[in-house]
C-alpha cells in the first residue's frame, strides 16, 4: 500500500502493536487530507464487565510482526471496497486496566458514511483474523482467553478456554 510508509513528524506509523498508551491525535494527523471530509476515530475501551461478570483487567498478546501486516492488509481491503482515504490502526498489548484504550482505528473518507462503515468493519475483522489474543481476568481471580467473540456472546463452549 503506497501510503503505508507515510509518517508524521513524530514518526508515528499507520499500523502498530504497542505496549504504550494509545493517543488518537497523531493518528488523526496521519490520515487527514484536503480531499477527505470525514475522519472517524474509534477507540475500543477496556470495560469492567462482560456477560454479567465483573472484569478486573485484560491482558493482550500478539504475534507483532504478523499482526501489523494483517492490520495493513485489512486497511487495504477497506480502502478498496469502501473507497476510504488513509486508515491508521494501533493496538495495545500487555496488561490494560479498566478504562484504558485497547485499540484505535482512525479512518478518513470523503464522506462520513464510508468512514463509519469502515471503522466498524475493521474492528469486526481485527477480532476475526488478527493474531491478537485477549485474556480476561475476572474480579474473582479466574481468567479466560477470549476466542471467537460471536460464539462467546452466544455462550458456546468452543469460544474460549477456561484457565483458572
């Protein structure tokens, strides 16, 4: 992808896996362009519960080099199918506390509809195919590696592995 190597003066990449807190400001600067009338910023936030169960914190792991390539490929697909402009995606790894940002997706497009649609599709696809894994640490001390989010929400056993 031609603009995958575009960086702002702070040398922030369009696609990254990091253990550092995420900030939308440099990502917005990366994707803005004079011909883009919309920039949508999506932040996935660590919440304090899932399925009626209290969450203490989350831990994320990733196969970093492959995950960055997958994020770039997903953005390329979104640009081709939805006609968006530049897209930036950053994902955290490590221990994340309640309220912290786990993932940032920033999409520029000529119009808001395409930008919103791309951000939503990208988040869905990241959960489906990116080599990024989430471990939910429950308030009672038990933990669970999260697998298929759709199956998990439906309560099927194939969706996760209990660890404790």
